[in-house]
């Protein structure tokens, strides 16, 4: 029987990787992540593949389209379909972006939420309703953005903290997003991470990005993780422990063997931090 606990290092289940993964999920991969929107209502060979992987490794669902900060009513019909999907594939953790992406239609981009008290109440209420429908505690991901939200009444970290408390949900910490925003908006990424509640971090992403200019990074998930982001991840582990961490790669996918090098690097950092923590306790 497979280990159903979520731990270690994971990789996104991209369709381009399915042939290589069907040949055998490497031991370095402790879990797989998918976007439920890409798999809902799939039958035939796609469903067979997904059931195969669900039997091999725990799955995590990372949503793309719920639009937690959006102005339109929460799509409860969609959430009920997601709940059935999570139940069908024994998926315990569902995460979504702390952003918005739709109004009367989908905008196909993740847009920042104004850092205001009204927005905190609006988003927190939608998260609580989401958790009620899914019958699961969810985690929300800090987003990358490129234009400062207007009429801010607080910092981004204060906004995130307020949402987590009022919604009583967990944090999906994207270390690369923190780094990207820190370059684009000129703040210290480590100070930002230190300001977040370690006890609420349930899940972590690490990814690559594109450097458009010295002061402009674009969060693409289409390149290797760079050394400053690896160092920030290592420091994050020293601060809060070693939550399950995903290598997020969505575009310009190299062969699985190359992705595994980065997955193994995550595992090595986790192992090192656990060893250091054990020595301190001993």
C-alpha cells in the first residue's frame, strides 16, 4: 500500500511527461500535482492514466480558475465538481491563488487583489465558503504581480496574514513568487517570509522565472530555478521546517531526467535541514 502522507518533493503532472512517468515514477518524486480544471470529466485513456498515478503517489490539486478575489459570485457548482474529483482520487490538499482571474468571464491571467480591509473580508468569506463546500481546509498561494494594487491600506504580507486569520485557512508559500516580487518592488524577500506565519505553511512551490530587465522578473515557470531562489528556499526551511515542496515547471519542459535533478535538489535541502534540526534537538 502506498504512503498517503504528503511529504518530500513533488513534480507537476504535465501531459508531456506522462509517457516517461508511466514507465515508472522515479523514487525521487514523492507526490504529483495537477490542476483539477485540466482533468475534470476526463474519461478514457486520460482517466486511466490518472488512476494509475493516483495509485502510485499522493496527488495535490492546485487550482487555476476559482478567482478567490474576484467580484463575480463564487462558482459553487464548479466547486462541487472539484469536491467530487478530490474525493474520487483521494486528494487531501487543494490550493488556490490569492488573486482573481474572472468577472463575467475568465481573463486568463492572475491579477492582484487590493490590499484593503474590505478585500480581506471579501476574500476570507469566499475561502470559508470554499472550505465548507470542499469539506477540506485549503491553502492559498501568495501571487506574483507586476503592478502594485491601487489604494493599498496595508503591505502584502499584512494582507496575507489578515486573510489567513479571518478565513482560518493555510498558506501555500511560493518562494519564487516572493523572490520575483522582491526584485520588481524592491523589498527584502527574507524579511517578507519571516513575516508570514510558519505554522500555517502547508505547502511550498519553487520555480524558475525570466529576467526581462535588472528590475523586472517575469514568473514563467519555464526555466531552471536560479541560485538565489534555492538559497531562499533553504533559508525558508531553516525557519519553518520542511513542508512538501513542488518543483513547478509548466513550459519549455526538458526531459524528465533533467527535472529530476531539481527535484533531488529539493530533497537534499530538506534532508540537510532535518539533519540539522535533529542535531539541535539531540
